[in-house]
C-alpha cells in the first residue's frame, strides 16, 4: 500500500510539471520567442523532476555523488545514449569499488 505522503508528493510533482509546461505557453502565447527561449521552456518540467529526485542521490553515498559529477561532464559534451551508458557504468563501477 502506498503511503499517503508519497501519493501526495507524486501528485504535487505531476501537477507542478504539468503547470510548468502549460503556463509557459499560456502566458507567452502572444509573444514571439527565440529558439533559445523555446528550448528553455521545453526543459523546465525535467528540471522540476530532477530537483525532486536529486536529493536522494546526494545523501551520503560518495559513489553516487562522483557518478553524478561524471554524468554531468558527459552530458555537457555527449549525446543522450553515450551519457546514459557512461553514467550507468560509472555508478556500477564506483558502487562496487567503494562498497
């Protein structure tokens, strides 16, 4: 059975994600946006989701924190698939090595 607090948190995250997607377009529908502004609006929901998930990974496991740094570096230079492969491999290796 799911805890009430967990269900409420999931609902709030879903609502927040949906509202960030919709409100940007509703509030800016009569304005001409540059390509960069459109790209920013498209990533806002993902940023909200990451802000909820990230605290779990930076609690007290040094392997996860190092893997996050490696993933950020990879994501800034590579496309999605290589970044996912690098991040999963790094996390697995560091968890084995540092455990």
